[in-house]
DNA sequence: TCTATGACTCCGG
DNA sequence: CCCGGAGCCATAG
C-alpha cells in the first residue's frame, strides 16, 4: 500500500507544531509539486472529519484563513489559532513569516 | 477514459 | 496589494 498524496499531506500537517502555521504551497512544494496546493486543500476537506488533522494551521500563502469557509464553525479556525498564540486579524494571520513552519 | 471541481499559486497590468 | 487570466494535480462520478 503506497502512500497516496493525501496521506503524505496528512502526515505533514500532523507534524505542524503548536503555535505554528504553514501554507498550502509549502506543503505542496514539500511533496514535490508546488502547483498541487489545491490538492492539499482537497485532502483536508476530505479528511476534515479527522480531528488529528490541525487544518486550522494551514493557510494560503497570504496567511488568509481561506479554509475557514469549509471549517466546522466560522469562528473555530481563528479561535484555535489565537488560542495557540497566533495573531489573526480579519481572517488573516499577522506576521505570517514569524509563525510559518516548514517541514 | 474523460470531464468537472477545487481549503492554491503564479504572471501580467 | 488588488484584479483577471492561466496552470497544475489528484479525486470523484
């Protein structure tokens, strides 16, 4: 059973430490194809039921919480990030580079 | 097998 | 940074 794309994504996302965030592009790039950023989002959407996936730590390159629209509760994603010490304003992470984590 | 969709990103203006 | 357009990849039907 080979590791599928989404399985790798899950693996990486689970490695995101507390108080850190990453972008779809970063994950996609780590997987080999930067252009696969959309797949990362697709995977999270598919695995969003899995609480083991801290999808709230995954944002787009601008630090915008694009995924919150598909999240379980519009306020949940931002709330979680703020709880972890990540500053979020207007659905966007402040000082993204400061919190950005890379595998 | 082919088409459509998408939690994105890059390029030019 | 904003806007519009194009590209790219994997999954579902």
